[in-house]
C-alpha cells in the first residue's frame, strides 16, 4: 500500500525483500542426476593404474578434463573427496602427457596412429604434430620432384 512519506514509519516493500533475501531456504529437488562415471576416487584410481601399466593410452571420455574441471569448480561440495579427485586427475594427466610425448617420438611419417586421446590432449599435441609433419615432409621430399614442379610452373608462366 502506498502511503505518503510523512506516514511511513516502517520498512518499504523493497527493504523487506532485501531482508527476506538473507533468509536461508532449503530446496529439495524432485530430480536427482547420476554422477559422472569417471568422477570418483575408485574409477580414477583404476584408470590411473591402467594408464601406468599399459603401453597404449587407456580409453577415457573425450572431454573428461573439461568436464572434471567444471564439476570441481562449480559443485565440489557435491563430490566426495574433491581434493583426492583433483590429485588423481593431475596424476592421470601427467601420465598421459608422458605417454603422448613418447608416442610422438616414435611416429612414422607414413603411419600415424594415436588412439584414445582426449579433446585437451589433441589440442595440446596438434601444433607440435603439424609442425613436425611439415618438417618431416620437407626432409623426405624428393628434390628431383621439386625441380620438375618448378619447371612446369615456369612453362605455364611463359
């Protein structure tokens, strides 16, 4: 109800809303979501063990790094043992990076095969890989073929 300023002796509706916004309210959702499979200490420990014992990369969800970061940043209180999970994710990432580096050393120009890489790992390897392949192509290229190509270009220009 609107009252003239002279008759107002109590709080205004916006002031009451501000005070009410400080009241804690418990919200009980009617829907519960299943936890992401790889965000548990047991699953990550098993994945880390497989990663350190197998010579090839273990299969992981394609965007596991990004999803884990978002979940741990936004909802770490809903995840059991978030610090242990962060530690396991870091160890897993380091093990996979080491394996990736050793795989890059063994790459053959005619046969390139790196399976089970995640989105983040592909993003990290891509620039190095592209530059390496360009250098490798220049080293392997037949100089006689380059000479023939240059002659053909000169003939077209003439």
